[in-house]
C-alpha cells in the first residue's frame, strides 16, 4: 500500500500580485495563447479569474514560471463535484426534483411547526393521498394530506392549505439550506478564481501562460489592378482580431498564427469517481493465495532526440514607392441635373493607389516550427468584447488578367479572373478579396491559403465581353481489339470526346482565355498535346482571343475500356458479329469459328434430346389413355384385345425412347464437356 502525504508549510501572508496579459497569440484553429507577466517580491499570490467553462482549458494548458531562483507553489481553484453526488451528501436529498409531498415524506419523524389557518406542532408521520370519486367510480381529484403526531394525537392537514412550515430541528434546516445553496451554485455562471502561489526571496519576474478558446482571426484583402504596364497589381491585407475575453488588452504583444494544430477539449474540472464493486464477506471459507502467471519484460526503446527545427525569419517587405495613379477618362454621357450638379459637369473617378495611402504593414512574418505567424511589431490595445483591424500585408504581387471559362459555372460567359502568384514572401491566409480595376470596384474574389511563390486562379466578375460556344463532335465507339482468355471474350473499345470551343471576343483588347474541362485519369488527351494546367478533376487550356474576332480551340480526348462476355453464354449471332470485326486476329477468328462449330454441335444434340423427351412424354400420355379404355371394356371382347395389343406396343416404344433419351443425354454431356475444356484452354490474342 502506497500513501502520498503532502505537507503544506504555513507561510507568512503573501502579497497580492497583479498578472496583466502581456502577450497574445491567436491561432486559426480556434484557440488563443495568453501570457501574463509581473514582478513580485518574496512570497506572493496571484489571483486570476476565468469563466467556469474555461477552467478545463486552464487545467490542461497552464504553464507557470518563477524566474531568478523562485519557486512555484500550489495552484488552487474551487472544485466542482457532480451535482447529484453533492446533493446526496446532505441530510435532505433534493436529487430528482422532489415535490413538497416527496420532500416531507422522506423527512418522516422530524419535528415541524405549521402556521396558517391552523397552528400545529409535532413530528411528521407521512403524506397520504385521498381520492374523490364520481358516482360512476372515476377519480375526480387527488388530495394530499400531511399526518403529524402532536401532543394531543395524530392530526391531518391538507398540503394546499399549509401557509408556513418550519423545521424546528436546526440540523435538518441547515442541511436543506446547504442543499439549495449547492443547487444555486450549479446554476452560477460567474467567474471562478484560480490562485497561483509564488515562493522566493527578493524581487523577480514571474509568468503564467495558458490556452483558451478564442475566435479565429480572419483576413481580408484589397487588390488594385491597373492597365499601366509599369504598375504592378498591389495587395493590401488586413487581419481582423477580436478580444472575446473578460479583460482589456493594454499594450500587449500580438501574434497571429496560421496553421491547424490539433486542439480539443477535455473535462478535467469535474471530479471523476470510479465505480467500485460491492463485495460480500465469504463466511466459513478459507482464503487461498492467488496464482499469478509470469510476464515478459517489455523492451523499451530509447526515444530519439529530435533535431532542432530551423526557424526562418522573413521581414515583410515595405511597399515600394510609386507614382500616383492616372486620372480616369471623363464619362461620355452628360449626367442628369440634380442637387449639387450642373448639367455641363462630368464625373471623374478618384484614383485608388494603396501603395501611397499611408498604410504600412505592422507585422513581421516568421516561420515558427510547422506554423507561420505574423508578429505585430507595435503593442496593441483592444478593450474587452471589441475588435480591431490590423494591416499585415502591403505590397505588390504578380497577377495577370485572364478570362476563366467553365461550362459548369456558366455555359456561355467566362469569369474575369487573375493568374495570381504569391510573390509577397508571406503565407497568405484565406479570405475575401475586394478587387479594384482602373480605380473602380470590379468584384469580390475568394483567396485560398497561399504559400510563398504558390500560384492560383481567382475570379471576381462575369466577363460579358466574351462569349464561348461549346460544340460537341460526337464520334461512335470503336472496337480496337479482341482476345480470349479462359472462356471469356475480352473486347476493347475506344471512346472519343471531341469538342470545339468557339471564343468570340467583343472587346477592343486581346483576351487571354483559360478553358476548364472535366477530366478523369482513364481519359487520354490527344489534342492539344499538353494542357496548360492539370488538377485532380480538371484540365486547363490557355489560348488568346484577338480583339473583335472569334477564335477556335479544339480539344480531343479518348478513353479505352475493356468489356467481357462468357463465350458459353453469348448467342451465336453475337459471336458471328465479332467474327466480322476488322480488328480480329487470325488466331482469335479461328478460335471463335471453332467455338461456333462446337456450340452448333452441342445445340444440335440438345435439340435432338429435347425432341426425344417430348416423344416419350406423348407416348406415356397415350399409354395412360389406353389404360383408361381397358378399364371400360369386357376382357372377352375383340376390342379389349386390340386395346391390349396397342398398350404393349406403346409400352415398347416408351422403353425404346427412354434408351434414346439416355444416349442423347450422354452425347450432350460429352459435347458440353468438350466445349468447356476447349474454352478453358484458350489464350489467344
């Protein structure tokens, strides 16, 4: 038996230490890492408050450090027993939501004092029910009566007429109040206190860190396009951060981490009790020592030390300076006269130039192990239950305008899109992109998670200036080969998917068009030789449509598939169709002709056997008719003798037909066996 005893020294009164949040790291997996730092002197105690549902995460993840020779003491918090177990520990059992009658019935014998229409003092005897019946015996009402033993004898009072009832036993009254207080505590959603004790000498730094559930940080982007050749597309990324905690963040160091570390919840706060079996004493029986089987020593492997991971730090590039965007051309139409407008005025759009908009990235991008983080260089202050937007990306990217056509998206028009390459050197987290083209809003796109130098197509609008007509060119399937293996005829067919995309460019500029076509691995691309890009389920082709003209782009794929048929089950006419195929080899043709010959012989014998069986059945029927006639004739007449002679002749014919049927069956089985042996021996192409 092993007993663990903890001795807690009685220390002097500890100083209270405030532990404000100094660093926050938010993960895209729905958790947040929080660090609290403070300076303490000698023995100190820090008090942290959390919501009840957060205590499990605190127990699971809290890390406490006391630097400069200090020592971390006990971490204490209010325990939470299962409510049913806690209620059963009191003298008054409130589990199961008992009614007043049930409560009083379980307190039989306890003294009470009742006031109201009647004043009664005595001990509870029990609660009884009385029924009021109708003339036909139906229960109209049930009345509950409390029976009390008083100094003058037993008295009953209707429960509904009791106004005040007091337990005069202070212990029972106290137990009831404690049980009710426990129920109230179970409904309490207030904060719970966690006390952290630090022990040491002199002034030193302490730290408490923990993980809590937190809203994921989100990203949104603004992408500005321009037709100027010397002006690259410019992307500006913002991170949306929410402080859903119960504490203000004042000048905290903030990091935003992308990646999906595994995170889960576990109930460590509720005490767990292991069910134990109830053993009965075995009387008049001697104890015998148990026998234990020998075990094998487990060979333990020494874990290998992991090599330290190399961290690569990349500073977010500052946005290069650029010239302001050119003013847009005046609108051709004269606007209507309205308040604040003159008929001769024209609208000139303002230039959207994010490179010189006074916004710069506040984040430094770092690789942290298998994750990627944006570390906000400036301390951040966000009040509790508030949100903030922080710029994390602000630089040029590589992007080329394209029209993306997928008949599943729209059968006629492609989408305006971009071939986007992440040249920022940063991991771009997925999020919405607002696209501006030539200083005007062009549409919204959705950016996936992009690693540095990764390319992806994004679409943001319907391209109404380009029409695409898909012309299918159906081609019949073609038999390309025949072979026989173990009685099975394998015939290979070729299927062709040929289509032509006619691209009509109605714009005054050339268009780069990307065509997406569904694809699976069992198809082979014939025309063109290679796609521009291949995905798991798509082939992408790139072509150019000249301004104001119509271009044609043919695509041809083929698929070869094998089908099989058992030669012993297929009809002879179907076999003769294969014999007329152009791709049949001489060996396969010879084998099929031999199969036809054997099948013909078998069919001939089968028909002969069937004909003989039918004749025998007819003879048996005729014999039965003669037998009935014999029963009606006098044995001494000539008619009886003639019928008897016919009966004997038919009987002889039946016997002869039986022999012929048996011989035909033997011959049929011989032919069938010869066919099967021949089919199983075939291996020809």
